[in-house]
């Protein structure tokens, strides 16, 4: 008799577990889907994929202001300039799409010198050393500020989950107008700026 009671109890327990795990949301949080953004350019290989449920500072929100050291070791505030727009770009030397994007960032800065200020944030905590970044910069011509986020303070503040990531920000009120998860072409940068100016 006890064997029958134990067997029936086990069957009831298993049926209960089956019902709970397959037909209810118990133990499950509401999740946002993975975010995939290939920036609309089918000629670009790959794209960017975010972790499930990762929160990102998004368009329409206020961008966190920040101050970091530049290459000369001086503190520099990202939005301390007179250009209407700021393009904040997160990058690292080990990231091929980041490196490939930098010449386009340079041309974009040159072509829009009166309108936009590019500010490149090196995620220094992910580099093997700061000297690696210095060596990389010695081999290129970058006329826009490059700031060093050595403790991931800005990286975390902007909820960066992949690189490169760029944010087009209206300087006057720090409103994020466009967030781009992944690399951009010069044409895309120009279009995002034109869209911002016309809105």
C-alpha cells in the first residue's frame, strides 16, 4: 500500500512540474529580445549582437556627461566645445571593425568641422596596455580627441556591449539622436548627421 501511495505521489509531482515548466511563466522574467543591428548596410560583413536583456542607453535619452584623460594626460570634458553635435565613438585597437572605421571618422570630422565634434573613447581596460594604444595612434593621423576610459566608467555609463558603438548627441542638451551598434561607413555617418539637422 505504501508503495502505491509513493508511486502515485511521484507521478503527481512529475505531472505538476511538467505543467509548471511548460504552461506557465513562473520563474521567468520578461525579457527583451536580442538586438541585432547591421546598420542597414548589406555590404558590411557581420554586424553587432547584444546579450539578451542587456539595457542600453537609447535614442531620446540624455547622454551622461563625462571627463577623461586625453593622450597628453590632461582631463578633457567630452562636450566642452561649441559644435552643435557630438559623435561619441567607443573603440579598441584589438577590434578590427573599430580600426577600419577610424579613417572614415577622420574624414567625417574634417568634412563637418563646423557642425560636429568626434570624440573617440578608447576602452583602455580591454587593451593589453596603454602603450599599445599610444603606438597605434603614432601610426595614424587623428585630429579628433581620443580619451582613455581606463576603468570602464564611461563604457558602463553608456551601457556599451559591443564595439564599435557610436552615439550622435545634440551638444546643447545631450539628447541622444542616434545610437549605432556596429561600424559605420562615411556615407552612413553623413546621413545620420543630415537626419539630425533636418529633424
